[in-house]
């Protein structure tokens, strides 16, 4: 029987019922990482999460916002000592954001350097059309540190997935990415002890509405079918994975 769920990447502060959803995650024992897209969102997220048992909050500068938010890196550094979790950060080389790619790399490099210096950080990382560059930067700046990386909505090849596994990375999986059957091969190849579930809500939908943290149940069912695992076993394994990540 599934008693506790994991949503390791969700933008709770972008929901209209943010505070209600925070309480809902805590009451339903959903281990939720609420990520921020800008450090300006950190204080409110941090205050709300601090009053709960099941929420974590991540300090981020979203790569898609770097062109307009790069000047907030100093604010990000100011809040860094308070933050164990970092995100959403990373790179996006999609057509809409490629113009800022060089600036994104500068910001991401500084974030990785700061995390390496601080130590003990857990990062949730965006890597759209930039997997080789992201993995190279993780290897360069974090490999010999005690920081850990979760690759959010990873869409690399199975070969790139193996490279990421060798670097110690985890992977957070959502239902939207599993709609592309090409990614099923990736999931089959990933070690089950490196998989976490996520929604990336409200940027994903289920039944015509924005996904909410409890919707990771659907993702669990899909992963269990792809991996050939019993649903309860998989749920327990993902909780163990979270504990190992945070140990």
C-alpha cells in the first residue's frame, strides 16, 4: 500500500492556491521539493516550507529567465547559506532561449562553483537540448564534492543517462516525459535506485488540469509498468532513494 509519495520538482508558488497546496502536501505526507525560478521567491517559500514536515524548498535561477534575471545572482548568493536544495537551475538551448545560452553557462558555472565551495547541496537541474554541456559542467565543478545532482525531466539518450549515472546523478521522472515512448528505453536502462518521481506542476497537466503533487501516483504506475516492478515495491524504493539522496 502506497502511504507516502515523492514529488521532487514542483513549482508550488505558481499555483493560485499555493498555501493550501503546501498544507495539502504536508497532510498527505507527500515529500515535495518546491523549486523557485528566481531568488526573489525564496523568502516566502522558505518561510512556508519551514513550518512543515514534508516540504523542502530549492533556491533557483531558472535558465529560461536568465536573460532578464541574471542580475539576481547576487541575491541568490545572499540566500545560499540558508539553502540545502538548489533549483531550478541549469541550461536550456531550445530555440526560444538559445540567444541567452552563453549567459546561461556563465550563471550555471557560478552556481556550481558556489555550491562546490559551500558543500552539501542537492541540485535539481534543467538540461533541455544541453545534456552534454550540463554533464560536462557537473563533472568539472561537482564531481569531487559532497554535492548531489538530480536531473529533472531528463531527455538525454540511454548512453548519456549512463554517463550521468557514473557521475552519481539521480533522475526525477514525470508523466509528461513518459508520453514520448523514446524515453521508455531510457527509463528501462536507469538503475531503479537512482529514480525519483516529480510532477513539474503546474507546467504539466493531468485530466486537463495542472498536475498536483499527489498526481505522482500516475507516474509511479507508468514507471512500474516500464521497469516491471510491483507498484508498492517501487514506491518503497523511491522513498529509499530520497533518503539516500538526503543522507
